[in-house]
């Protein structure tokens, strides 16, 4: 599987742990940075290229890491076609794929141990979308198609 990774300074070290794990598991990893935890950077600069790489098909899935995961999820979800989920445990990681067809996950490095992060990624990658939820995703797509500021 082709997986894009991105992190800000707070998530850099955990991103590197995930990159090693994914590469060793045989996945093709594209690392969009950042690569220096000592230099403060802005998370949208890393969320956007990962999100766009998933939508374009360059990567199958994306994994984003910042301090809490919240900023990365918000930024990634601004890219049309991205369904980024903030995950906290293996259940939310699995259900993000099964129920919401999430194609990007966001993890909080300040609140997630490396061991738990590996469990989250395993659960996410091991799950697949359940077609019975297609109707709900179609409704979400309709909201997206309506654009910002429009009323139903």
C-alpha cells in the first residue's frame, strides 16, 4: 500500500516511528516532513500535501501527526475528497475505515504513545469500508457539493 506521512514539529518523532514500521511492513511510504522536531512549523503545510496526494491517487492513504491531531484533521478535511479522522484508540481507527471510509487519519503525538500509535495504524490498515454505509457517505458528499455558505 502507498501511504503518505506528514507531521509538524510536535509529531515529527512519532511520524518517524510510523514510517519505519510501515516500511518494514512492506508499504511504500512518502514522507512529506517535517524532519526536524527542534524547528517550529505550521501543521497545514504538511497536512495539505498529504491530503492532496491521497485525492490524486499518488497515495492510497494518509497519516498525519501533530501535538493533538486536531489541527491536522481540520486542515486535511479542507481538501475535497478527503475524509480525515482523528483517532484515539484501535476502535476509532477501525471504525473510521469501516463506517466512514476515512482515507486519512490524524494522531496526537502528545497524547499517544508510540506503542498505541502502532496499534492505531494496524487497526486502520487492517479494516476496510463496509458498503452498507455508502448512503451516509453520499449524504456527506452532497454537503460538500453544496459548498460553503449555502443552505439546503
